[in-house]
């Protein structure tokens, strides 16, 4: 079975994505790592705003909203979709 590669921004509501890469540096990278956005973590897309920004994700039992510019830089593999 081949897993689909995508960014968190490309995920749809209900998708479950395993993070493979964070393309963010500096303070924001540290903050995302502290929140649980680490390679190997499983993230669920909870809700997308009508215009697609921000998007709510669930990681490590916590709901977090990220802006488009951040979610486009986090890559992963789609492991479940609705």
C-alpha cells in the first residue's frame, strides 16, 4: 500500500496524517515541536475555515489552529481519510 504525501494544508476534514517533515525554522519550529508537531506524530484535520485559513488540527489530544503559511510547510503521509 502506497501512502499519499501531502502538506497539512492539503488535508481535508477527517484526514489523519503522519508528519514526516517540518520545513519551518526558528522560534515557530520550536513552538510547533513543543505542541507535538514532531516527525512521526499523527495529526487529524478537525476543521477548515471557509476560506481555508486557519485550519484546526488535533495532535497529542490537543486542538490547535495553524495558519496557511505554517500548515503548508509541514509534510506528511495520509494514513486515513474520510
